[in-house]
């Protein structure tokens, strides 16, 4: 049976007489009692165990990271930035392109100023944007701890955007607004063609995932 105990300002887990560790041999540790209670609850829930964005999965993923793992995630994050969703524009549709300009451009400009990166827009989301990754952004990635790099990587996999994920981490974008931003095209299509069932299920999935990541951000990062 898994239990948790407090040690200074952290909560660690015990199975039998030994500390519970991740596959890489690192202790599973959280910062709050409520977080520890959620881990105990979720570890006994088979449905939750299969959810890669549950609080349990996020915590295990983060605590298990080695320095080599973090380096690998940094490289993956850079790759996602090169294909960042907010750099895509459908120039054939003036209305949606204008909407994306209004919503995304302020974040692109601010991100560009912070990290000294010159972005170019792309009309094909599957093509590599010609972005030269600055030393400043690479230095930022190296400073991220396990929890922070987990959040940036996991969230950008859901949003396809490092830029939006960065500002979410900086608490400049709420869960609700992030959901709207990553669904700009879906919402536009819904107004034209109606709501599709696949969009409904995807919306529920994203809302739950964003909520879990937001909790993890507030309690671990």
C-alpha cells in the first residue's frame, strides 16, 4: 500500500518500508498535501493511469527526468518551435487570417523581443519555418527545472505552440483563453459548417488536460 509522509516542505511516498521511486531511481516528491492525496487517489484508478496528461502522469514524468532526458526534451521543444502553430497563416482565407493576426501577433512580437528571434509566417503548417533559434532561448531552456520543462513540453504537444505555452507558464494566458486560442480555426469552421462530434470530444480532452497542467504548474513549478 502506497502512503505519503512530509519531510520539511515536501511530501514523499512510501511503499512498505521504502521510498517509492520512479523507473530512473528518483524519489516521487510533491510540494503539497493535496497533490500527494491526488497521487494516491489516481494511482488506484486504472483509467487515470492511461491518461498521459493526468496529474499522476505529469508528476511521474517530471520526477523521472534525468539530465539526459531534459536535454532530449529541450531539443524536442526547439523542433516544436520551428513548426509553431501561431506562425501558420491561411492566406487563402482573409477572415481567419485576420483573426489569427489579431490574436497571435502580440504574443509572437513579445516572444520575439524576449528571446531575440526573428519569425517568418508560413502558409503550410507541415513545413519547417525558417527560424534561427537564438542562444538566449537555448539558455532559457537550460535553466528550466524538471517540472518547468515538463510543463512546456507537455503543453506544447497539446497546443502545437511553444509561444502560447510559454505565456501560459508566465500566467499571461489563462486556461480559458488558451483553449480559445488553440481552437481559433475549429471555432471558425463551426460557425460555417456546424459542430462536429469529433470536435466535441477533443474539446473535453483539451479542457481536462489544460486544467491538470495548470494545477501542476501552480503546485510544482
